[in-house]
């Protein structure tokens, strides 16, 4: 699927995944310093504890406005996908992790739904639905065990102390988001942050529901991605509201990132930190030669796994630790070069620079938070993604 997908829609897909996975039930980024009542000053650990100990919301319904500054507006054509150009819409979320995000624009609609295991993205501009089976953490048992007590302030503080080794974490700033008393905190990576400068999160002081999230690029005081709640209410959400039925004739494309049955390259029986990557196990499953050097532009290889891509086999290789790492997706190629946009093709919505990778034709998409490079060589297509400058992504591509 990623081989056939124009890079503009590939980026839109990535944006949707980040929004859904990173935000969860979050209604991201309402106006800073909103009017209305604010909660009393508390330490961050105490504010988090009190929110977790409060009565959980039985559901969330919100009106939203999504703004995307990842790509310079001069690179977008009229009628771009709402995930690229921004849109207005609504969000619904249930306490069991199910959610639906509906974005509407003059160019078309986009729907993002998830049950926590499968993420579905409907792109109205192409009448296509992408179903992505998400990785699952087998060790993530229910810590609260069905109605258990909230973590103590001491345990929360211990977690924050560990987090502080990797990032600067602000205190809990009293705020008001979408008319709700809330607390806001800002997290800034100390190292390995790539092009990401900081992230902000606000949550409802009474019930802990995330209300605001924002991602900032390095050296930029304005958020690159924001999703604004203009109205929010709490209460049960009907199951039918959380479901989306695509129009008849919509193309369904499946991507399996769960790793189930894929012969993950780590050794069974060891913890994640102890499990060494073994590219040979993955390479044996592929219809092409795997390229997975021990290091890539100075970053050590972290993991190699096979992935299902619309029924075909591919490989995902990751390098480096932290947000500044690089991911390489390898899969069977098609044409020798990326397809040129056709006249009137409403889906090719970006003007992308063409580049040469050791003589192979490719294309590059540079954004405020990272770079994507895609090229084809010897019947294999390579997609390099990382929160790195274009020069670093190009160097990684040439080293494969």
C-alpha cells in the first residue's frame, strides 16, 4: 500500500496515526490561557494523582478545529486532504479507548476511528479506508485491575523523577481549556529530540481527561500541530456514533504492524532491553534482499521486524534511540521511479523535490518535525522517516 500511495497521502496517513496514538482521547490544543475558572495551584504529582483519583468521564464529545503547520503552505495545492491542510470537525471517545475523529473541509472528509487495536482512516478524497493493526504491549496488563486505587503521589513522583533524566518537565500550571478547569505541563527533550522542541499537555482537573495537546518544533514558539476544542461535554457515547461505515465501493487497504506471526527479530524469552535484533530471521521471510546495516549515519540498529503491507511482506528497521531515531521501511518495488502527478490528479497535493540517491530517482518531503525520503533500487522501495534534517535523511538513504 505504501508503495502505491502518493507521498502527500502517506504524510496525511502518518499525521492521522500520530494524532490518534499520541492524543488518545485528547482534544488537543485549546487557546492558551482560556477564560473561565482555574483550579488551585498544586505540584505536578499531586495534580496527576487527584485527576486519576477523580470520577472518570463516561465519554467525551467535542467540536474541534485542526490546524496543521507541518508543511509550508506554498507546497500545498488547492483542495488538499484535510489531514494536510487542516479542517473542522468533531471528536467522540469512550472510556474503553474507542474513539472517532471526524474532519471536514471543502476538499473532502477524513474519518479516524480506533478500538485500541485497529486504527481505521477513511480518506474521502480517494474513497479509501486504511486499516492498521497496531502493535500491542503484551506486558501492559491492567495495573489498576478493574477499579484499583489510583497511583500514590509518591509513585507518580518516582515516575516523574525517571522522566526528568530524559526531559525537562514543567510543573502543573493552572489553566482553563474549553471552559474546563485544567492543568497544563510542558515536556522538553534533553537529548535525542530530533527536530521536536517540546510537547504540551493539559488535562481536566476533575476527571483526568486529556483536553489539550500540542507539538512544537525546535526553535519555534508556535505549535506545529494543534487540534482545538471549541466545545466539550462529558457523558456516554452511543456505540453507533463511534462506528464509521465507509461508502459502498471504498477501497480497503490493510497494514499489520502488530508483529503477530511476523517472526519478530528479537529473541524470545528475554526482556526488550536484552533481546538482540537478528535480521536473518526477518530476511528469510522477505521476497527481496534486506538492507539492515549495523549502523546508519552513526546510529546503532535497534530493531528489525517483518510487517504485512496489504497482503505483502515488508520490513521495518529502526536506528537510534529517542525521538531523533530513524526508521526504514523496505518493501517490493514497482516502477523504477515514483509516479509523476497526472493532470487533474486531486490526490497528488504536494510539490515535492525530486532527488537522486546513488543514481536512483526518489523524492523528499521535508517538514517542520522531520523528513521523509523515498526511492527505489533493484526492485526494492525504501522509505526513510526520521525527525532529522533533510541532509541526514538523504545520507541515511545513500548508506543503505
